[in-house]
């Protein structure tokens, strides 16, 4: 009986000590999950930074469309018309790029293959960064045109 109590006690000690000590595999998993979470957060931060600029795109597009309509009506041969059309198109394409990215972005489960999820988030970071650049460039060009005003 003492022997079985001793074995039970040794088994419990072994069980509790193994539960309290993180294994190397558990530590790697925790690091991997933090790495994925950090990369996911970077992707979302970029999105969140430029998403409010969708309003700027819509306002600039509306302002330039009014200028274009007026210019076409009063001076259909004006040299600024093609440039106005191009800037309006750039704004529309930037808007659509963001909408496409949001439709296609699919957050991944933690249980999926770590390397594949990491690659996915790295690719998405590149994509949303390109969308950001496209949006900011289109807005800058539109604002320049709005301020200078085509004549």
C-alpha cells in the first residue's frame, strides 16, 4: 500500500511538473501565434489607416465630376477634359481596389498551417499597401486638380 501511494504521488508530481513547464514545442507555438497575430494586426492597421479616405475619394470624385460636366457643357474642346477624366478614373479604380481587397481578404484560423498563413498575411500586407499607395496617389492628384482648377 505504501508503495502504491508512493507511485501515485510520484505520478502526480510528474504530471504537475510537466503541466507547469512549457515545452519547447509549446514555446514555438506561442511565438508562432504571436508572429501571426502581429502580422495580421499590421495588415488590419494599414487597412484601418486608409479606409476613412474612401470618403475623400468619393468627395473628390464628385467635385471633379461636377467640374468635368460644367467644362464639357461650356467648352467641350477644353484641353483639361482628358486629364479630368483620367483623375476621376484613377479615383474610381482606387475605390474599387479597396473594395476588391476587402471582399477577398479572409482571416485565417490559428489551427491552419503556420507557414501558409504567414505567407498569406505577408501577401495581404503587400496587397493592402499597394491599395494604400494607389488611394493616396489618386487623392493627391485629385486635390491638386481641385485646387488648381482646370481652365
